[in-house]
């Protein structure tokens, strides 16, 4: 899609193509993601997100492969200040944001890829945002299997993945095991940033 097109025309074109998304998902998902990667107007981007969020495993797998590769607003280090938001923060990464709308299928595929150890640390960091957000807003997704994967990442040698996994544990509300586990992490930690995030997660669980 040409960048020279009027913003409204670009958005309208995406909306029209979106009507054929079910038939040509494999092709269109790649086209739409390439448009976002190259840069497009806000409303066009929103329309693309809406279309892609209705995709199947085909789109989910493609989105996961792009985690951390589009835009430059992802977390590269632990923030100096703990978030004051009263709900789970929306991911900074554009692909993670779309995956957050895909709920069950996104959680399933992300867990498979983390288990298979086929994600880079940067991709895993964004994937943990998706897991935490989805579980926070849909308790039924917070299975023991998902919990084990997130807890395992609290032992990651990558400090950002460790921090993201601790934040993701805040999604397991009223879970005594998670509460005890976070308290034990707090005692062991020497990082003020990590301790702050643990306290924040505990505030959601209690």
C-alpha cells in the first residue's frame, strides 16, 4: 500500500481487504504487518490491529515471530519507577498488543514457544506481557501450566524477563501459592527495582 495515499483511503483499503481476511489470512497478515513495520497513519494502524486480532494460529505465529521487532518503544531495561496503574498495563510492543486481544490462542501458542525455548530474550519479554495481560483479564487462562511457565521465568538470567514475569504473576489474584512465592522472592532479592515490582504484584493478589 502506497504511503502517498490519503490517510482515509489507506484505512478504507485495509477495511475492504479485511473482509477477505478469513480466505487469505496467510497472505494478508504478512502484508498488514509489513505496512505497520514500514510506518502508517494511526487510524490505519488501528484498523490493521482490529483485522489481525481476528486471526487464527497462522496470524498468532506470525505476530510472535515479530515480537520486539516493530517500533522502538519496548522496554529495554527495568523502569526506575513502578507503575501506578490499577490494572494490568497494555503492552508497549505493537505485536504484543494485538496478541493481547487474541486471548486463549495467543496464550497457548506463546506457552508452546517458551517451552520449546525458541524465543529470544527480547521476544520472551514481550510475550510475558501478553501472558500477564490475558490472565489478568480472563482468570480461566491462569492454568497451572501457564503459572509454571511464568514462575520459571522469574529465575531468568535476563533481568528484564525476570521483571516481566514478576509483573505477570500479579494476574493470579487470590492465589496463596503465588503470594507465598513472591514473598520468598522479595526476601532473596537484592534489587530495589525488583522488590518494588514484587510489592506491586502482591498488592493485586492480596
